[in-house]
């Protein structure tokens, strides 16, 4: 979790750029912006690759431990300081309570705040508070409860899955996520090369991966980053070489790459041309081929024998990897997203050929974005049925199957393997 020092050979104060950028991201996230959006807009572009990775890790660790950090800091603050200073203290507290070297952490954060044009006069506060945290914080940290999700999200998830499952999911969120890879060829060979392990569903998992682009096989295009749960929908579609496949809402493109790797004739569509940029880069890096087009899914015309619809959703299933989401969002967009999903299902169904198969999926933990959507779609479309047999795939636990025949994945599943993202997946078949 923590950067252990501030200096490396030939590079004094090596921790400052990453810590300064992490604090800036935390400030923006608390103003309602997502980390992916910030990174996509170039916020970290001036950093070198190791510092970019370190800044993201520091910000993510701080967000996961935010509740604990605030509880540790409360006894040392008479009043809440400005947000930037508070986020510096939070970052420092998380680092110090997880083994960070006090000298490096405290000195860097004192310098960062000391150089701030508005808050430089508060560097003494930062120094005093973090010195106290270094002395007593680690013991207090270990005794605190697992951080909880905000009430706007916790309440509907507890209603859906129960209190025990809610606590297990929060524990999974706090633990964070290892790096998962989908591979073009031999998963065992890739696992050996990157120091990982092959999961039951075929993904490769790497603990403490560090800088992704430095891993073996990155330049050669042997793999791409994709959570193991996110890799299941494309596998369940079971396309063959030469099959025409439509991948809707395709960006950032992991599922497109999977489908292309089977030799299928893939058309990938997403409304955001900028987000499709990563897909184009990964297609070039991996040597895979797909037709990529920016456009509104709801305006698309044509017909395909196989469709994958990864609909826009609340992304509540990805919090273990994206701990910024509960802090940047408030749930107010849920209703609009659910309505959009319904429209997309209906439009995509019109694009599917008779006898074809469509996978509907969302990276959401909310039944209204998964199970309920499919139940209601079945009532609207008399030619739609759920293909339960498609779920009999390697690594799929029968206990994950839902009443209507879909697949419910949760962060607390695979606890012995360090978890997975939350997903809902259904394979739908159109009558001839």
C-alpha cells in the first residue's frame, strides 16, 4: 500500500509527484468526478509510468480506507481543514497505518502542503497531526471496522442480498482487487511469465502486479487487462470463427478482444469515440481485428446472429477496483440508467436474427439492472427465452444461477481466490 521512502538514486523526493497527484485526484473525486475520467482527461500525463501507477494506487488505497482514516484523524483535529489539506492527511494516515515510513511520508506531505499557494500556512498542522498518527495510528487502525459503503448504496444492496452478504461485499471492497488478464493463447504460459495463476474460468490473476506495461507479454500483445467476471459474458456467447458478432457499448473493449480472439467477425460500437481509443490501441498491440465504430446504439440498423450488450449501468459491481465510485456518485442516476437499459435491450433484440443469441450483462449489483430487466424483457418479447444450458461453462458455479436463468456474480464470491467484480449475465435466445 505505501511508498516506503522519498528518494531513489538520481531522483530526490521521488514520492512527491505521485503523492501530489493523488491528492489532486482525491479533491476532484470528492467534487463528483470519477478517477477514470480524470486519468482519461490527462491528469497524470506529466508523470512517468511508475509515478502514474503509484498515484493511482495511493488514491485508491486512500478511498478504500477513507472511513478508517477519518476516524483516526478525528482525535487529532479540532476542526475540519480545507479539503486539499484533509485529503493530504487522509493519504498520509492510510500510508502510515499500513507500514509507510514516517520520515518519507510526513516530509513529502509537509512539503506538498507547504508549497501550496493557498494552504502553505497549514504545513505545521500537517506535520503535527501526521507525527501523532505515526505514533498511535497503526494500532487504532487495526481495531476499526471494515469501511462501509455510503447509505445511498448500502441500503438497496442490503435489501437485495441481506446483511451478511452486504458485510462480505464490503470486506471484498476494502481488500481491493488483484490484476486479471485475458489471454490470446496459452493461459498457463502467460501465468508463468507474469508470476500469476490461472483461475477456474480461464483468466490469469496476478497479485501485486505493479506497473502493467512492465509485465512480460505486454509489448507482445499476449494479453489485456480484464477482470475475471467481466470476461465471462463473452465466453458464454460461445461464438465460433467467422461468426458475425455485434458488441454493443463496447468500450473500453475487453469483450471485443475476447470475441476477436475466437476468429469471429466482430463489429464494436460505442457512443464515445474517445473511449474507443483504448480498444483501437489494444487491437493494434494484440494483433487482433475488429470493426470499430462510434455511434448511438439506439440508432444502429442491421441484423446479426450474435450480440453482446454490456449496457451502461451504475457500475456498483466494480467498487473493489474503482473505490472512487461511492464518493463521486450519489445514486441519483439509477432511474435514468434503468430506463436506458430497457430501451437498449429492446433495440438490440430487433437487431438479432431469428435463432440468434444475445448476452445481456451489466457490472451492477442492483437487481433492477439485472434480474428484473430480464424478467421484464421476457414479458415484452414472446420470442425471447433464457438459454440456461449456456451457463454450463468451465468455472461457473451452479449456485450463481438465478431463478430466471441468469448468472449473478458478487464481489464476495471466490473469496479464497481474492474475489471478483459484481456482474449480472443472461444468455437470451431468439426463436426461429
